[in-house]
C-alpha cells in the first residue's frame, strides 16, 4: 500500500471514533455480534443504529442475502468484521468483494474491520480501497503480534478519503516506540510462518478436545481464539469463568455482546502446555457444578 492510503492511529479503536466524528453518519448498520465500540462511536456522533444479528440458528454464519436486504438505501455507513471479532468466522472474500462493489454503486460507506485477518491474510480486501472511496479497511497489529499495550492500528482507504480523515486526527496520536516495534514485526517473515503453522495445529487440538469432553460446542474459527457454546446440561459461562479463575485460567464470557447469552464463551489458542491445562480443568468442571 502507498503511504497516502494509510492512516496510522493509537489502536483501531481511536480510528473508529475518528471516522465517526469526521463523517457524522446519520444512519448506520452494524453486523453483530460485534465489537461494542462501533455502536459507541456511532451513538456519540448522533447516528441511528440498526443491527443485523447473526444467529445461533444459522451457526452465526454471514449471509450476503440477509445483509443486502438489511442494508437500506439511506444507510450512510456499515460496520462489519471479517473474521468476526466475536465468533472468529470468516466472511468469504468473494462475498466481501461483492459488498465492496455494492458500496461503490450505492455511494454508501462500508468499514471492514480486519483486525484478525492477519491469520488468513490472503482473504483481505485491502487492495480494493485504491479504486473505491466508499471502502475503508481497519487493521490492527495488536492481535497477530500480541502488542495490545503499544496501541497501534491503521486505516486503509483511497487517498482522498484518507486525507479527509487525517485532517481530524489529533497530533501525536502514535508514539515512536510503537512505530519502531511495528516496523520490526512487519519485517519478521519467520514469525508469520511459525505462527501460521502453530495456530492451525493448536486450534485443532483445542477444538477436538473440547468436543470430546461433551457439553462444549466450539465453532469454526479463522482467528486465534475459539467461540464456544456450553450445552444445556452444564452450567453457564459466568460460572465456568469463576471456576477457571480459581485455577488461574481466564476465559471471556460473551454475555456482554448484544444478542448473546450466558451460554457462550471465548477462549484463546495458546501453547500446547497451556491448552492441556485448560482441557484438564474443563474435565473437572462438571463435577464442581453438580453435572
């Protein structure tokens, strides 16, 4: 990408708020379950928000037909993520290309959050921004490179769109250490090769063992985490989180995401010894809750 097509920020969250403040959309569509800051930034800017909720009945899979039906003609902006930041499921690149072309034809802005796309980089539609001023792509270095404390993200867009948004950015938004670390990460091809190999192996390991335990239903994921539904015969995710905290293991209960209940949680894919610890702890849980 050319430098004029990139706007670097203090994490992708800052850029979400920046673009909502700069563009002041009146009507928005958010595909959920979703990162809560989309709605927060939109509401702060005064936009009315409609959510298209991916449902459990459909396995939380994205439907282009449902999306196009929900995308009203007077909608100014759309937020969606691929892979989904809650479920880890990928929207096929062909579907994203169709949506990007539709955004251009409708003259309706679409913001595609690719915070987790580094794990499946070939599925990115980042190069499409060059010819499409109605497409913006959010990227983050904090997920793939494990750099949350440094706060570094970037927005990709057509040069005039990036210039428009850059005019609203506060001075000194990005610190020098973060930039230096980012450049070192991006040059490390060996890390990418090792990560891709490790993730595929360990994600499959956790998914297989969760399924074998019974009572846990992991969903397909293209990210570095698994989204899991707890069976009705077991306790809920809040109870499980409390149980695992006693063993110094932390999971993310997903009840705080709109449209999700206490039966869902998210767990990171880690090293084999950590993954074995998790599986061993989960074997003990049914007995602790009377299952």
